[in-house]
């Protein structure tokens, strides 16, 4: 008889939900993770710290209130790393307590240490003192997450040249910064430091950033970041980074040299599988440390599952949670619906972006007709009240059956607002529902009705011309 029915490697969002789901089904469950990493990368160095840092930046800089109180408005003139870190550490501590409580309440055993496969059903856990204990299980879930990719040609020193994890350990707010990589993480941090007054330069080898987002929304974000003095270098590749006594010089292949106090690399992430001993379980990972799975999140070894960032796209905490739950249910022989195809994307830049469904580019490439309905925050009473004159909500609507094909939001509360559109789309609703619905006033949610009326009026006009 095995020690456990299910062992979960990693306590991040995917691991937590897998463990708790299996425990709710009456299984004996253990979670293996280092004592200082309960909650995984999400809680300790990734999602939660970065979003808390963003809230601290917005509050202390008074950025969102400047439309009302003037461009010189600030809550605190001299913002230090200690000011930012205080809020971040408080939230991390509270979240870790919540996770420990949830695991304990569901009778999930937490085995402190670093786990690795000794054979397909046995995990060796090495504690901080170097002692190893062996635990066995019928089923195993790998939820070890990812770490920032570090190019071999760059000498990271955790002070001047850092990755996204190192941001939380910096000793000062730099006067200037180069961000290498215009992906989600790079752009989020670029916007935060720009809001703090840091002169930011973003270097990206592609010709545009956030290629999977709506082009109009991305252009709006670029406009606002340029207004915060962010410089973009698209189509450029970093050749070398040279440390100097008072900073670093980033040398581009085109010959440009960019001096800065700090350089942050955001060049993708690698699955944390190197020390897992996958070969002992009969498993392999690709060149970026990712594990392939089927629709039930089973690996090539049927009793071993993998969920979360370690399996690749979309690498979001929200999707990782659902993957963990579904993997645990399948491992326990419980029927479960497949993950819904409508998955919202939230990008916590300043201002924030969120969308669900398809973009204009995707619909155009697949020759699917659509109409656009737009609502701008400046036309809403709530937008005036909160001082957001730039936000917008865009609906992409099928002129044939009035279904919503995509919802794109830019501005205050975007990551919250998108779920209204997601719910309508998920239930097979149409733009007609949004036209007829009554929304609280004054709210930003009212933007759905305004955008729906805009789309409906355009479709009505086309219909008249076609008569």
C-alpha cells in the first residue's frame, strides 16, 4: 500500500487546487515544497508580489488622480523601495497563511523540502538539513512552475543586472532602467517603474509588443507609456550588457548603446524540471523545461500528471488553478467537464488590459464578419468621477446572429470588467441582452450597454443601406 493516493510536487496555484480537489474527494494527499516557497512562485516572487507592487505604485504616486488634481499630484514625494516592499511583504505573508490554512483544513500533508522522482511511484524529499525521506503514491501531479530564463551571455549580479524575480530584492528605485523583452512581465514592470519616475527603455527584437492583444488597445498602451517617458526600441536585439561602476551599458546589435542604472531581463521563462529526476519516472522535458500532456493533463506516463506553467501556454495563475482541479478529478476517477475555451487574459500594466475571445486581426484573417461597438470611459459619469479619461471597452459582434465574438478592455478595472462579457459569451448570449440590460449608474460596467448600442446602431445603419 502506498503512503498517499496523490502526491503533488509544488504548492503554487495548480498544485494547491489539485491537492484540495483530491482531498475533497476523500483521497490521502501530500504536497511537497520548500518551506519558504509555500504558495509557489505565484505568491512569493511572481503574480501576487508584482500586482501588489503595482497597487503600491498607483497609490503612492497618485497617478490615477492626476486628471483631477493636476499632473504634479503625488501622495508621497520620495518613494523608496521600503515603501513599496512593506505592502508587498504584508500581502505575501497573509496569502501564505491562507494557503497553509486551506491545506490544513482539508487534511493535506505538507512535506517540506525539495522533491524528485526515485522511481515512477516514489518521491525523495530532501529537507533543508540534507536528509532525504521517501514517500510513495498511486498518482503524482507535477506543478513545479517556472523560473526566469537567463541568457548564458549575460552576467546577472542581482543588483545592476537582474531578472524579474530580482526586482523584489532591489535596494533602490533606479533613475534609469533598460527592460529587455516586451512580453507581459517586461511591459508590466516597465509601466510600474515609469510611473515611479524611472526613465525606462524597452528593447524588443520583434516589431511590436503583446502581439496576441488587440492592436488598438496596444497602441493606446504605448501612447500612455510614452507619455510616462518610456522609450521603445523594437526590432532590436541585445548583443551584450557591460557592467560599469555606476550602472550598465546595454549594447544593441545595431550599434546603439544605452546607459542605465539597472537592466532587467524578461526573456521568457523555463520550466523548473531540471532537478526533478524525470528520467527515473520515464519522463522527458523539452528544451525549455516544459512537459507535454494530453487533454486530461496526463503525461506520457499515465499515472503522472502535470499542470500550470510547467506545461506551457497560457501560463496564467487562473488557468493553472483550473488545470490542477481537472487533473485531480481525472486522477481520482471523477467525471469532469473539459476546460472552457473562453479564458480571459489580464495584463496588469498601467493602465491595465484584459480581453476574452478573438481579436479583430484573428477575425479578419479567418474571414469572419464582425461589427465593432466602442464605449469610452470619458463619456461615462463613473469615468469622470474616478478621473479616467482614457479607458475604453470594445465589443466585437457578429452581424449575422449578434453573438459576442470578443471583448477588449483598456483602463481602470479592465481585469474585473471583462468577466461580464465572458459570462455573456459563455452562456451563448448576444449583444441584444446588453442593449436591454439595466446596469447600475454610475458604473464602469455601464460601458457594456454603451458599446452594445454603438454596435447595434452600426448594424442597423448597414441593414438600412442594404434594403
